[in-house]
C-alpha cells in the first residue's frame, strides 16, 4: 500500500497563494459584472490607453475579433487578386473600372465597397477621394 506523504510547508503556502489569487481575480471580475451583488459601478477608462476599446486578452471576444480580422484580410487579398487578374496595365500600376469590378466581384460577395475601403486603409489599392459614395444621375 502506498504511503501518503504529509504536505510540506512550501506546498501548502503555494496552494494557499493560488487560492488567494483566484479569489482576488474572481472578486475583481465580480466588481465589473453588472449582474453581480458587488457591482462597483461603471469603470473609468483611459481613452489614451493602447488597449482602449479592445477586449481583454485571452477572452472569447478577443479570439472572435482575431478570427474576424483574419477572415477580412483573406477577403481583401482575394479582392486584390481579382483586381490584378482583370485589370489593365502591369502591377503595381494596374487599373480597373468600378463597374467591371463590381460585376466580377458580385459573384463572390456583396461587400465590395467595404473591402475596397479596407484595402485602401492598408495601402493595397488607391482611388480618388470618396468616389465610392458618389451617386450617378
């Protein structure tokens, strides 16, 4: 029959420390939870902070945001490939008319304007001003 060693002072201290850390973390989360009995009111945010408006690291919201960002980047890259395949001229100075691009891209997705704006934000495409918002006629 195996013998059970009594806990050492060091292992007991480590266990107590882990329990205390978990309790403090739980208490801090409860203060931020609107449905909690210990809700401390609205949290003050620093608008100049680098993490302002971003989900906490390691949360499901952060993971969803990363997946969404990757998906959007794949769609932007796909749009750039379509432009390169169907444009006139040689890269990086190739061009395509919006109507032709709209007709081609509409078979794949209906978010052409948003993807063009995102691609311009990353410096992958260039077009004059806000020509995508202009009405015709």
